C-alpha cells in the first residue's frame, strides 16, 4: 500500500520521512510527503506555509490523478486555514 501525504512545510515533511515512514514501512505501508504548493512564478514552484484550502485541495487532486491506486491525506498544523 502507498500513502501520499501533502504537508504544510519542512517540519512536517521531516516528521514523515524520519518517524512516520519507517514505522509504517515495517507494516507494508510505504509513504512519502511533499509540501503543499503555495504558488508558481517564473516557472518555479513555491512550497510550504499553507495559505488557502484551495492550494491543499489542488495538490491532493493532482496527486490522486497521477497515482489513483494510492491513498492520499494531509498533515497540517491546527491553525485555521482561510
């Protein structure tokens, strides 16, 4: 089983890579993470610091379309999102 996590920033990405992925991997669940894309300018993608729910939704939908056989979720701080 594969699990993709869209995370808010570097801290959550490190948590997934260093703590969550090894534990779940031992149970046959392979997970990876990337920071939410918050903007694009000049051909460059900017990531981290979730600004709006639309950014999270767009990233989750894009990842699900690319790999429909996986599970997708998010890992965010508890601060409210506009």
